[in-house]
């Protein structure tokens, strides 16, 4: 019974909680994270599983700022200009 509970908790954490929490943190969909983890694990084992999600997040960041070959990349996040009245 204890082994069954441990396996259940491990599967729940690995297949549900991690993609949901990482998805919110990295602003990626949970399914994208699951596919990335699966592909990283199949291609490179444990090392691939560890580096697959950061690589996906970096690639998504590049896609978001890429405007094309003839235009420079726009800033990822523009800083808000605080007015003197707000202080």
C-alpha cells in the first residue's frame, strides 16, 4: 500500500503539478512542458529532462522578440515610465 501511495504521489507531482507550476512561472502551456520533458528524456535521458524546459523557455523568449531577418528584435519587456506625480 505504501509503495502504491508513493508511486501515485510521484506520478501526480511529475505529470500534473510540475507542468502546471512551471507553465505559470515560465508562461508556457502545461502540454508544451510535458512534450518538452518527454522529448528531452527520450533524446538525452535524465540530462535531457533537466535541461529541456529551460531550453523551451529560452526558445519561446526568442520567438516572442523575433520580428524577422530585416528588423531588429523589439524589447522583451518595456519598462514603465513613472511620472513624478505618482510619487
